């Protein structure tokens, strides 16, 4: 009986693993169709699960006010979560938020730090941003 329960348990885990990434894909489909409410719901589900790309995309929606009121402070929180997982786009946008003071106190040192991280991954905008932030 215990063996059967273990098989059922591991089978359940495997089934969840198969469906785990569907929210991100579904969110992208909804976003491209301008169904921002569904996109936000799908991205948030994946973001809360820790998916860096979903965190970055949710931050982007918040920063641009897509389907919800613009909330730069919340965008910064999601960008940071994704940036700390080495998401290059989130690192670049977090740097921009620090440089411009959107949703966070303006801080050139933090901007340079995040621009550098994104630049080291090949983000050309971040490479330019590092130079600009250091010249200020």
C-alpha cells in the first residue's frame, strides 16, 4: 500500500512538472493578444513560483501600466527578483530605474552595478548605460 502511495505521489509531481511552465507561455500569448488581465494573472502565477522571466515581464507590465495602473515601485520589486536570478533584461531595467529614480531613490552606484551585470551578459544598452551612469 505504501509503495502505491509513493507511485501516486511521484506521478503527481511529474504531472505538475510537465504543466509548470504553461503560465509563462499562456501569459505571453495573452499579452500579445492585448489580453492584459489574463497576461498579468499568468505572469503573476509563474512569478510567484520564482520564474525569472515571468518576474521580469510582470515588472514590465507594472512599469508601463499595461492592464493595470502604472506602479514603478512594484515594478522595481519584480525586476530585482528576476535580476538576482541573472535575468539580463531585468538587470538592465533595474539599472535604468535606479538611474532615473523611478520607483526607487535615484542611485548612480546601484545603476552602475546592475548595468555592469547586464553588460557582462552582452546587453548592448547596458554597456552604453554603464558609461553614461559613470559619467554623471
